[in-house]
C-alpha cells in the first residue's frame, strides 16, 4: 500500500482487514511506514448449493459487498485509516483494462481515507 509523502504520526503496527462472502480475515501486522508490504494470501471459499445458473450467482455477488480496511493498532480498539467498498462481483471480476499483466494478480484499487487519517 502506498501513500506518497505521508508519515504516520502514530507508530503502532497496521494490518489489512478484508470482508468478503460473509467472511472476515486479517493480514499479519506490518510496521507503520509507507509503503506497506503484505506478503501473504487470504483465501476465501464459499459454496452456493442452491445456485445452478451462473447468472444467479452473478446477481448474488452483486448484492454482496467486499470491504477492505487499513487499520492501525492505536489503543483501545484500533483506528481505521482507509477503506474500500465495492460489490463483490466487480471486486472479484473487474472490467478488463488495456494494460499488461495477469488478470486479477496485480490490481490497483484506490482506498478512501477516513476522517481520522489526517
């Protein structure tokens, strides 16, 4: 995660929280210095036993929301620095771009800074 020109006032560690398909997972903590590097994979699995038509699955994914939050471990409960929200379908299957690279591997998303992140 990059945030050019920004120094974090608080020095507590940060992590990324990802909510997807009714599951929430967190990355390992990293030091409070940009750029942040999260060297891990988060795996989300879900079975849809009642879905037989792919179109129905697409509709279901459009009603689910993918949420990413950058959180700093500032006591007592942590401080959300930035968030990203998008329907799960568009998050998992973004529109094709005219750039090189493998689909889904190296993507850029723009997180919205929270009011507590000055």
